[in-house]
C-alpha cells in the first residue's frame, strides 16, 4: 500500500513546488484537484495543455503518483442544465487524466438530507444514474475510471445503493472510492463494523482508492482528529485492505501541517 495525501491540504503552489513538498514530507501519492492546489488554476477552465504538461513533469520528476484527479461535481441536481454542464466538466477531466497518465477521476454525488422521503430519493437516484451513464460512456472511450464516492448525507448514501448503481451502469470503468468516515453519521458510528463489512462484501472488488481520516463525536457532530486518536475502527479497515487490496493507495484527507507526520506514521504501521 502507498501512503498519500490530498494535495491541496499543503496549500496552493506551483506544480513543481507542490510535488517536491509532498515528497519531502514522506508521501508517495496524491489526490490532486488542480483548481484547489495549483497557482494560476482557479477553475477547471484554467486547465490547459501547458498546465497538464507542467503537472506531469513535476510529479514524475519528484516520484509522486497522482492516484486520483479530483473533479467533485454535482451530478444529482434537479436543474438539468447545470447538471449536464457539470457532467461535461467531468468528461473533460477524464480526458485530462488520460493525458496525465492518471487512472481515476473522482467525485461525490450531491448532498441530500437523510430525511428525504423514499420516492424523492429514488427520483434523484435516477438523475444520478443518468449522469453517471454519460460520464462512464466517456470514461470507456478514454480508458479512465470514474471513481464514485458514497457519502451518508448524499444521493449515493449506502453500500447497497452503491452496489445497485454499479450493477445498473454495468461498466468496468465505474469504480468506488472508499471513505469510511463519510459513510457514518454521529448516530450510526456505533454500527460502523456492520457498515464497513457491508462495504467490503458488496463493493470490495470495486474499491480503487481509500480516503483515510479519523474523528471523534462531540456534541453529536463529527470532529476532526489525528489518525489513530479517534473512534474509527482502523484495525478493521486496514486489516481488510492489507489482506484484500495490498496495492491500494491510502490518501490522508485534511492533514494539518503541525501533525501530518504522526498521521503518516500511524498509516505506515498498517501497510
């Protein structure tokens, strides 16, 4: 397993500086969202051939793999015009990923209240599926994976629904980014073993990257903490990954500059 980070947690810099800083910090791979991480790239529209060339050269030179190209769009919007514009943005990023030699473009699936009535949730799920079908059609042409990330408070909110989406889209180019913390809520953390085992049983073969973070529950809210200092069952997660996905890339999200080495050291103990 390789240990990496979300690149923009190290602040907006040039591609060369960012890749060098991350390598010197002891990380081997990143999730890169250029519009959040790179000087001069304020939006997806600013990603040019020159920008892509600079990114590629910098990360190859510093021996830092780009595991996931982050393109977090809203694929479940009721506004069809905006939704389809978002899908086009994602498709463009699949093309960018191919040019960078990156195999995964990642997104979540739009926030949705956990109290949404079942008929409304099903309607929005169908909208999501339409978006994903369009994204996957382009992914198949570019031979780059769509990495979909289920989140408990989003349209794609459970392992079961994620499995349904994978089966209905039925493409080898639709895969899963697994973020354990995003699949639990303050009132469901006590069921985390059951939730994570459902992920492994239903989605395990399709997991292509993992976000790693830890939390404590305070005042009925999820609160950041360093890895290994919180309530997430890391031995369960890491044990399964080590046995079943020994080559997976682990991406620390939301690192803090004064404590990222502690996070990295804990992650390294599991690899």
